[in-house]
């Protein structure tokens, strides 16, 4: 029965290119695709589950996994009943959209393990998914990675990772291979130890146009409620790190160890418990807001730290180290985290916020986290200047807000 199911699955790979045999059947070469047309985690005659699709792509590196629009034209949930999904080869998973497909670990296993068992060379991309209910503590590898554990080159795009827990890396745990998180939300995950949202070690981690919020790390020190990076360069661009939780005076936003490089561009680190950022090596921060932290916005005291900070804003002066054009304000005047356009939640500046038109145009990114172009004339003075932080307030938004308030 298992053999027949495998034959059925490979026969559905689109664009057959003969020359490879599985169980005596000629199947597709790498670079082709397989389509999931079932929401079950159990084998169904004539249908392809996500688990079966991954089993096939593990044998044909470079294959794409797509989802049948006839099945996934409305929101669907795949609940795992047979443990985690093991990705052991290069694959691109093209989900139908984070609001259209949820993969639920049912609090019994993590959702994805990405590992070929040898070296960190497999290129794996997953997009358009919501991952939730993952439990790394119920799985192997010392219980790390609540939703995703990766030893390869992993990209998470246009997705949501939420409501997972583990010992470390409540949402995502990555080691040896690079990690890219783009246009995504990592929210409300729990790590009993380090990295409530994201834990990265040993290779570059990049976060762009994304929000990491509401995550918790319970270690008494070196926790990193939002992000914990160890012996890994960390790049955060056009992103929001806010409302993450830790115990004591830990770094609730970003914690680093291992004397690596932190690059923070046009980002908002706001209102995390404990400390905002605690890096350990070279720090390059530009056009960014770091504010609202009870234990201090920045801690630049780790040995060997160097800073190249330009045109930033904090709320206590602690980030004003080796900095140029730095500002300290008592209140950055941001709205609560909400959907203000784009694919992720953000803190939009209130009219009159000191971040509006306070950036350096030579340093700012071309677009903000929501996809709005920079610079804009957010304060309606006739001159377009970049804002500090992840969101570029437009004149249209400013006028609408003021009119609605006055009326």
C-alpha cells in the first residue's frame, strides 16, 4: 500500500522528465514540481498530502511544492498527526498564502525539521504559510525549534510563525545554515531558555520587512525574547521588534553573543520587557528607533564592542555611543501594534511624532516595512524626508488621522 501511494505521488509531479526510476516507475528530474491536493496528514487514495509531497521532493533536489487552488481557494488547516515534517533536500514550498493555509503541529511535535544530516548546503524556501501549535519539546534534538528547526539555508517568506514553544528558538531555531525571514510575522512563541521568537547560531541571520512581537524567553540571563543570535551576524532591515518578554533585566528585544556584527536599518525596537538590544561586537545602526525599555534601550558594555551609529533615536540616551546625529526623546509617539497596510503588523507614528521626517535620506531604505516609498512628507511642511523607524508616515495618512480625530 505504501509503495502504491509513492507511485501515485510521483506520477503527479508536473513536467515529467524520464530517466530516473523510483520503485520501477520513471519520474521527474529535479527542478519540477508536485501539487498537494489534500488537507489530510493521512494517506488518501489518489490524493497527495503535504507529507507525501515532502517525501518525494527529498529524493529530487530542487523540486517545488505547490497547492491545488481548487482545494486551497478558501482557508484550510493541515493538522499533523504523524510527527514533524522532515525536509532533507533543496525544495521550494509555495503556499497559497498565510491566511489560506495553516499547518498545525497539534502541540505534539515541531512542524518542520530542515536537515539533510550532512552539511548546511541545502537551499530551502517556504512561503505563504501559517505555522502554529508546534512543540519542539516533544521531538528530538534536545527540544529546540518550536515551529521550525533548521541546519540548512532556510528562507521563510510571507508567512506567520505563531503559538509554538520549545527549549530554545520558540518560533524558529537555526544553526550552521543561513536564515532569511522576510515579509513575515514571528509572534507569541515561547522558549524555556533562549530566543523566544528566533534563535540563530553560526551563520548569518537576516530579517527584513518583518515583525517579531509577543514572544517570550524564560532564561534568567542572555535570553533574547525576540531574537537571540550567537556567533552569527544579524541583519534587521525595515522591521519591528516589539512587546517581547523576558525575565529580570534581560534583553527582551535582541541579544547577541560571540562578537559578531549587528546591522539595524530603519527598524523599530520598541517596548520590549527588560532591555532593548544587547549586542556583543560591531554595531551598525542607522535611521532606527530603540525606545521604551524598562532596563535600558541599549547595552554597549560587552567586551570588544564597536559602534557606527548614525541618525538614530532612543528614549534614555543609552544608545548614544560612537553615534552621530543621535536624538533622545521621552515619548516616540507610536500607535499600538496593528495592521496599517502591508503584510505585517507595525507601529505607525502618531501625527507630531518626533520620528517623522527626522531620518537621513542618504541612509534610509527605498521602501518602509509596509512597502510605502521613502521619503515622504509626513509632517506636511512641503519637504519629503525619511522617517526614523520601520514605518514611513505618508501625508495622506496624516491628513486622514487628523480629520478623523477632529470630527
